[in-house]
């Protein structure tokens, strides 16, 4: 096997070795390495031959496995194109129709908060309890204010009664003064009438006395009568003046008494208003005492806690957010180009990925104002929550458009291996042949085949997981 050059090389090597130590003193390691090298060369050569043999006979191993398998009865269907409604799928968010953030209407420390995020609560269930000791103290003050105001009403009523009595007295004095004036005026009229007769008699007596027909005493008597009547007239006039002054005083007294009555009535009204104000304060206090317990307005799920036990709650401060799970809707932004496909009251199809179902919803609201940035309209679809959906989940609104022709096969004919999807078709020799396929949308328990199958292929639809590529099958149809 060696040529001359190899012989020369060996001789040279031998010459060099003679100068080295004796063979028994040399290490054994180089011999082991040469043995290992020879074994590796033979292994690589044998493996290469085996690999070339497998490349030339790829199916012999599979045929060996499937040859021992019994033929499997299967059901089949023929791949054929179908016309289905095309459409657009718009992603939206499931929301609660009823959402409320409960707030505190009073100020106080939170004593209890017996709910957590995710808890389901019933209508009227206690969500939080707030300390109301300060409010109770305000209630006691309100009761004292009511008693004080009622006492003020009593005092004001007494003043009103006294003012009315004073007015009545002043009016009585006015009546007396007016009566005295009328009496003095009557006396004056009577005296003036008597004075005219007396003066006439006086003149006659004077004439008769000159003639000696009457005595001086008779004339003196006539003069005395005139003087008396004139005195009565003067007295009557004085009585009239006094009565007028009494009337003026009485009128002033009546006016003053009337003013006092009005003032007393105003005091009564003010006192009664204070009573009403005090009672209103008490009612507000009682209401605030009730606000110390925050309850759920409807049944739902606690989605967020805004505070904790020990914190100070103030008016308007949020405590928990409650969302109803009974009435849900899907809110979707529909582009301007597709809004003509949506009508109020329409039944639409909604795909729910969480429960892997298609459900029917009804369009309840279309916000008639487009978003200026996205040029889309907000559409709200009412959903039936029989599938135990939760707010925040995603859904897809399916909008049908034109029809298209695709290949649809039963979804149970498709199996998955890792990230790949495949089906089995029946080959000419009644064997199961594996085909890797690419799938599209699912509809009514059928799946769209984008590539991997041809029209007329007989597809196996049963016992798919038990089949092996190349296994004999018996087709029922």
C-alpha cells in the first residue's frame, strides 16, 4: 500500500527514533490515540453509508411501521369550494351597561371595607362603613337648636299677643275720643240753638224794660240765661278741642300699636323659621348618619378599590367602583367606510374569543358623531351574559359584506402538531396521506382552508388523532 516516498519517510523516522530512549520506557498514550482515531474513521464511514441509504429509501421506515397497523375505519368528505359571506371583523371591548363609582357623602374615617376587587356583591350589600361620631354630636346640637328656636317662638308669640292687646286698647281710646268729640259737638249745636233764643228773649226784655212793661229782674234773668248758654258753648268747644287732641293721641297710639304688632308677627315668623332651620339641620344630620353606611345600588362585581380601612373619606371621594355583570355590551369603533352596514336595532354576530363562541347581539346605540382623529363611529351592541362574561374582555363584531368562494371543511378534520396544522386525505391505494394546510376563518363548525388541499380531495373527518401517515383505511363514505 505504501509508495517509495512513504518508505523514505518511515526510514527517516526510524533513524530519528533510534536516538530516543528504549521502547519500554516510552509512554503508552500515542497507541491509544491511534486506536481511537481508527475507530472514529470507521464509524464516520459507516454512518455516511447509512445516511446515503436512508436518503435513497425515505419511506421504508414508515412503511415498516404502518405495515403492522390494522386498517382503520374512517369517515370522509370531499373538499369542494363553497360560497360564504365575506365580512369585516372589528375588535371591541365588553363593557357593563351599569357602572358606578360609589362615593362618600360625609367626612369621616373608614372603619370597615369588607369587599375586595373581583368580589361579587348583591344589591344593598354593605360596601363601606364610615365613622359618624362627629355627625352624632352635630345631631345633638341640632336638637338643642330646635328647643331654643321653639322657646323663641313662645317669646315672640307672647310679644305679639301683648302688641295686639296694646293696639286694641289704643283703638278703644280712639273710639272714646271720637265719641267725646261727637258729644261735645252735639252739645255745641244745642247750646248755639239755645243761645239764639236766649239772645232774642234778652233783646225783647230790654225793650220791654225801657217801656216799663217788665221789671229789671226779668231783664237780668234774660241776661243770665244768655251768659249761661254762652258758657256752655265755650265749654262745648273746649270739649271738642280736647276730644280732637285725644283722637290724635289715640291714633298715634293705634299706629304705634300696629307697628308693634307687625314687629311681633315678624319676630314670630323669624322664630318659626329658626325652628324649621333647626329641624332641617336635624334631618340633614339624620341623613348623614345613614350615609355612614355605603351600600351597593345594584348587583355586580367590584372592579376597583380607591381607598382602604383607616383612611379619611371626604364628600365626593370615591370608595369602590361597581360594574353590573347582568347587562353587558360590546363597544366597537366602526370606521366611516363601514358605518353604512350598521343600523340601529340590527342583529349582529359577535365573536367571543374567551368562550370560543359566536353569539348574537343587537345594536342598541350608534353615537352620531365621528371621531375627528380616527374617522370612526362608536357602536354599542347589547349582549346576553349567559356565558359568564366579564367587563374588560375582548370581542369581535362581524360585519357581513360581499360573498366569496372558499374551501371549507369540518373543523374536526384538522389536527395540530406544534405550530403546524394538518389533515389526512385518502390516497389512491386507500392509505391515509398527511397534508399540511394553512387555515383561515372559522364559521359554523367549519374552517377555511387557504392552501394545502385541492378540489376533489377525500378528507378524513373521524379518528384523525389515531391515524398515521401511510396507514391503510376503510372509508365508510
